[in-house]
C-alpha cells in the first residue's frame, strides 16, 4: 500500500471524525437548550440522534438519563443511569448509582433498589455528612419499610376522574367549593392536546368543574389568568372572602412563584393583589398556599425554599390577623427534611397537616404524609399508605366530607407517549359512599393493584440466538413457541464460550466464559422468569374482563441488512404470541382472538425496530462471527421487549405505525429542498381513513398517496421542506390524523442547515 494512499485514508478518517464531532456538538447544544426550556421530548430526540453518532459517550448517556428523569420516564431512566454507572463507576458522575437506585424505587423494584442504596452507602462512606450518603441511608430504611408494609383491609372505592377533568396533560386537584372542583391543568395554548412537550406554550391555569351537573361544567377561571404566567393551587380564607393561589414565572423548566390573593365577590374572584415581602421573600420560590384554623387563629401554610429551612422546599406557616396582616413565617421543623416538603393541606376537624415529601418512609418519589397537631407540637410524619401512595409521585391531598382527593402520575393515568409523564386527579371514598354516575370508578383491591403489578413488571426482555427463529427466512410470522426456542438457545452456552474465547490466553478466556455464563443467567433466564410472572398477572386481568393493549418492541444485532432484520424481529414477536397461545391448553386464545365470553381481550401492538437502536460498536462483520454472533455485546441486542400495557379505550388501538418515525437528513445548504417518503403501516385488518395531514410550519408540505389504507397494508407519505429561511439544526414534523381517533401519528425530519 502506498504512503500516499495511507495519507489520504488518514485524512478521510480525520475529516469524518471532525464532521461527526461537529454534528454531535450541534445536537447537544440544541438538546441542552430544549432541556432548559422544559421541552423534554424534543431534547430526548436530539440526544438520541447524538447517540447514533457516538453511542459510547458517557456525557451524552448522562444527559439522556437526566432528561428521562425530568420527563418522569422512570423505566428508561433506570436503564440509562445504570449504563452510565457501569461505564464510569461513579468517578465522573458520582450520583449515577444513587439516581439509578431512586429510579428503581420509582418503578417499584424495592429489592433491587435496596441493594443499590447499600452500594451507594458504601461508595460515600468517607463522606457521611454528604447528601448522597444521608439519602442512601434514608432510602435503605424506606425500601425495607415498603417491602414490609401491610395494607389495611378496608375496601376503599378508588376513582380515577375521567375526561374532561383529566386529560393527556397534567391535572392537580385543590379543593371543592360551591359544588365545584377547583383544579389546575397544564395545557398548551397552541399545541394539540395529545402532545407531551412542555414548551413555553404550556401554562398551568385554574379551572372549575361542576360536580352537581348545574351550570357550565368545565370552565377556566379567567379573572386570575395572566399572560405568560402559570396559575395554580388554591385555598379560601376561613370566611370565604379571599382566595389564595400561586402565580409563577417560568425559569427554565422550573417555576419562580409567589402567593397572590383575590377578593371573592358574588362567587367571582377579582381585585387580585400580591402578598407582601414577609410571605413572598424576594429571590425565593413561595407557593402552594393552604388556609386553616390552628390555636383559634387563621393560619396560612405554604411551601418555600427561603433561607432558614432544612433544605429544598420546606413547609412554613404564618398567622393571619384582620385578613391582611401576616406574622413572620415559622419553619415547621417537625415535618421538614433536607429533601422537599410540598403541597400542605390543613384538616381543621382533625388538627392534622397533610403534605407530600420525598424523604420519609415511602413507596417512591413523593408520598403523602400526615402530622397531628396537639399541645402546640406536631407529631412525626406518618405515611398514609395505599392506595393513596405508590412508586410514582403522589401530591395535593385534600378532603371534602368523607371523600379524599389526591394527584398522581402513577401507571393508569391518561397519556399519549410516556405512561408516567403526567399527573391525574384521583378520588377515594368510603365503601358506603355512592360515586357520581358521571365518573367511572375502579375498586381497589383488586383490579388496580393487579394492573399496577402487571405494569411494574415491565419491561420483560426476551433474548434469541442469532437469526432465530427460522434462520434465513423472509417470513414475518413463525410457528415456533418462544419457550421451545429458549431451551435450544440455553443449551448453546458452551458453544458461545468456545467460539468467543478461541485463541484467547487462559486468564482472559476464564473471564470471558464467566461473563457469557452471567449473561445467560442474569439476562436470558431472568427474561423467562419475568415472562412467567407477567403471563400470570395478564391472565388475571383478562379473566376480569379487561381489554389490554400490550406494546412489544423488537430489536436485532446489526449483522444482517435492515430490511431483513425488521422481518426477523417480527418473527421474534410472533414467537412470544405463540407461547401465550399455547400456554395451559390455550387459556389465552379466546382473549387473543377477541371471543372471550366475559369481553376480555388482549391486543399486541408490534413495533419491529430492526437494528436501528443497536449499539453501533457491535460488530456487523459476517466473517467475524466471534464478535458479531457469539459475543455478549451482540447477544444482548437480539431481543424483544414487552414495554408497556394499557387499557384500551373503546376496544380500539391506534392502527398506524411507521418503522422509522424520525429520519435524519444530515447537513444541507439552504438551497437544498428536502423530500423524504415514509412508509405507513396499517396494523389492523380493517381499512383506515386518513382525515388530514397537518404541519405547523409554512415551509413544510406533505402528500399522502391515498387517504384509505387497507387492512395490513402500507401507504406512503412524502414530506417536502423548503429550507431557504432556515439555519442550524432543525426538527420538523407532520401529524397524521385518522377517523375516530384523537391520537395522531407523528413523522419527523431532522436536518442541519449550513
């Protein structure tokens, strides 16, 4: 090989690396901007694009995990915090293992979380006054408490308030007044209701909903609205002549809040004024007002990060005189901690303060606690237990008569993408209470607890040997049962060890063999154990008449071509369905076919990803089968994942999908018009009618080949972009709306205009 050729080759490699790094830098810059603005979905897409260029960057993995945590996608955040820690052992990001444990706890995996927190405690044993050490010690006790918790035998009626109160956005309940529920909702001013992106367009506003079916049922409180501000919370004075609430200015994706007060004149809230600096201390966040009567005096409880607290947001109180004079606030030390204490609510009849905290013994995230007030002292906080609390965030407890309300982002809330992104309002009644006929009720136990158990077992990950089932086939279905394939795969451990370690020295060979053995035990075998538990819980729900949609995603190592791998991943998903169909003499078959007498039904939504998400460092060399077939790096990519379960609305699932809903065009000039055609698959057997294809950009147009897509067929949609006026990194999308569905299919393009 000539020296000139080598020089040219090195130049090309250097230019390629430089271009890649420049592109990554552009992605990361825009991703961080979107993160700061609270646009987590956009940020996640940009980080994903960056990871496709460099999947080994610990910094990108960390930022991706942080964004997932902010987006409250606990399952995925767990995966990526673990990836960070596995690569850097806490040397670069010391809190990676702590956050991994917290995310495990928020998915209800208490035993795994407990073991992780023990490791964190050991990691920070030389820094016993540090927050990570103190938090780990606290969480060890909390996990043990959660695992040993014994629920009350009282059968409560647990209600998830339905639309229009709860939506795919976030809702928080505050109080009942004049037979109306006053609640706040995070809704977009100019973006569709199904969009889970918190942009500047998203503002929290206060609403009322008439519970007695009189007057206008659903109404925003316009007199409190203020352009560019988020309005929330709410509490009336003891004489009902004043209404206290929060007025917040966005600071990145957080809020800077102060407490306001409005006069109540003939049920209209007006004459708004801000409380003075005694309460709204300049430079601090002051929010979540709650009025009560304590020691015969009117008192204002609120949450603030002002100086003099124990850490984060603390609960404070101030006595009110003559309706407009406020005493110097007192820190409620008995309930505050180094973490956050928020959403106080005072129960006058019981002399108890309810609030939420992320510090004390709990099930995960924020739990609801109560503290009794007696002899001028508050008792130690007590967790109010199930069903009020769970692994997600549980907040804004209040009571009206014998009915309790709280808000939560637990599994089962309304959502369009992330099952735990957004909070809904729940209600709990005593058994003798008859729920309003306007709102559907679910009784816990056992239905919600079983569905919760079903959801928290996810993801269930199942692994396959290379090109299995049905090697070298172009079929998308198989007759092979996953368990039969598992037994064959499991028997290949020694072959994997032999092929991968051929030519290695003895010390490396022993380590590699142990690593492969651990993979088969901790991944392959564990997947079957998880599948068994999931199977039984799924059957329990179906036998109660539930209609459940199961989302299954397929993956593959990058050895074969993309088109082939998509068919292969479909066969792998098919083998899972075959396993359930054959189980226990076909007990699942009526539910899969939709013929069960009780109306129960399970639908599998299949998303074959092919190798699109495979680690780009995994070998795709056919002649290097040691690495492309028999390595752990390759084996770990060959899988299907049961990723989510959800109740089906009107017995229907959204029928459209695209194998790749986002496409990166790359770097272009402003003179290059863009044209990209997407294939759209109809997953159902019936025809799908496309009502419209919408874009919010005047420089983007879209053309659909046909407005009717036949059952199990594919259609095409072409997106055209005129980038004349654009610069830098851009992401555009169109939304495909179909008849009888509020959900839409979004197709995206990213490109970098020079």
